[in-house]
C-alpha cells in the first residue's frame, strides 16, 4: 500500500497552538519511513491521525493499493503504540495471537504465527510466559510481534525500539522492515540508527515537514 498525506493540519481542541501545519508526503508501497523530530514536534499526533486515533480536521491521509483504489488506514494498518499495552495475565503467545485473530486466523494458524513472529523479535522459547513478568523491552517486542501477526499491509509504530539495546533494536527492525516490499512501515523514532535503516526520513519541526534527507526510494 502506498501512503499519501496531503496538507494535513491539526490543532488539539483545547490546545493553544497548531500542532501540524500542511503536512504532505508520499510513502511508496512496501517502503519504510522514519518520522523524526524533537519532542513535541507532532510525531505522535501525525501517527494518531494516520491510524484514526484522532479525527482529521483538514487535509487527507490515504492508503492506495496497486490498483489505485483508496483505503482508510483504519482497515489496513496495525499499531505499535508509544505506551505498550498487553493482556497481563495472558502469555506472550496469547497476546500475539490476538493480532492473528484480528486477521481471521484459526487457532492453529494463530499459534504458528505467534511462534514465528516471537522468534523474529528475539523471543523464541518465551511463548508461554505471562506478559506481566516480561521486561519493558520484551513487552515492546511482543507488541511488535502482535502487529506483524495481523498481516495488515501497513504498520504504524511509535518509538518501537525505544527500550531496546542496539543489537536487539537491529533485530526487531529487520523483522519489521527487512522483507522489503512485504509491508509499508512508518516508524516514529529518536534513534538515528533506526532512521538510517529506513528507506525514507520525514523530519518534523514545529509541525512542519522540513527535510526529506536520507530518501533512498
Ligand atoms: N491531548 C492533547 N491536548 C493538547 N495538546 C496536546 C495533546 N497531545 C499532545 N499535545 C501537544 O501537541 C504537541 C505535539 O505532541 P506530540 O505528542 O505529537 O509530540 P511528539 O513529537 O510525539 O513528542 P515526543 O517525542 O515527546 O513523543 C505538543 O506540544 C503537545 O503538548
Ligand atoms: Mg510521541
């Protein structure tokens, strides 16, 4: 799915300033894009508008498939939120299976996907541990595996590697974006190494896109 944003502006209802101003970009089908910028520059707000967690006020955001048909991201994207939430009393595998079930997978398929995606994020052998005993970085990786298990064509991830060391971060990034062309991935990040690995870098400053440096697509 290609992602397009056209002239997106946003002000929080009780906010005192415009958080996003005329944001426009294209992310090609199957590409990975990093959204970077200082704290408060509007990264999470932009991702929330893309994922329908906030209502658009002006402009358009669309996913366009190979036939040129427009889709809403509500039906085509899965999320990794900045604040990870898992079902604490269920196992790591159960949490990932939730993603697979949202795609209509049966129990056996969901279980297989859980094993596969947990291994891809470096959690092989941890399937049956309850989520509540996982570390912050492990929980974050379960949330990433859950998003991948949904097999949706778009992943929107807010600081998905924020709590991970360099090696684990690279492993997780490969799992998310390594199979180029499989899915379109948008990653909000403060980590230059993550941005470097993405096909495209969108830099926000005071709610405006200022730089397309690093574009390799
Ligand atoms: N619910 C809200 N109501 C009013 N203002 C908000 C709300 N949420 C965020 N803001 C403001 O919008 C601006 C952008 O916030 P946003 O969370 O998008 O930044 P960010 O780039 O994701 O920052 P960080 O890197 O710290 O996560 C900030 O000035 C913030 O104070
Ligand atoms: Mg944020």
